[in-house]
């Protein structure tokens, strides 16, 4: 998995490539926790994310809880496979997916 971070003012954009699973979720969690202080907007770009597991969903839920307190979070460019996981698990109702 590859993580690309870009900060513009108080907006953090994070591009995630590859698979977000048990092996890679801790890496994304660490990257987000290191970068969210002072951010009012978090945008996750999943254009190149192929798969998300329950471990990945937990990281997304954790990030959503943090951003609910300090701003907003949006997930963009979700592929059909990942969107299906969001829909089946009910995460499409919890997360803002564009």
C-alpha cells in the first residue's frame, strides 16, 4: 500500500493505493494520527484503492470520529469493489462518499 499526503491550509488530502487490510491498516492509522492535528477537512482519495477489509474499515471509522469533532471527512473516487463493501457493512450511511 502507498499513502500520499498533501496539506493545503487546514485540508489534508490522503491518497491510498493498493489494499487496505490487516497488514496495511496500522500504517494508514499512524499516518492519519500524525497528520490530523489542526485539520478541519480530511479528503481520502481512493482512486487507486483496490480492496478494503474490516481492519481498514476500523481505521476509517476512527478517522471519521476524530473529524466529526474538528471538521469534516469525505471519501472520493471509490471503486465498485470498495463501494460494495461500504454498502454491505452500512458504512455508506456513516461515511460521506463522493
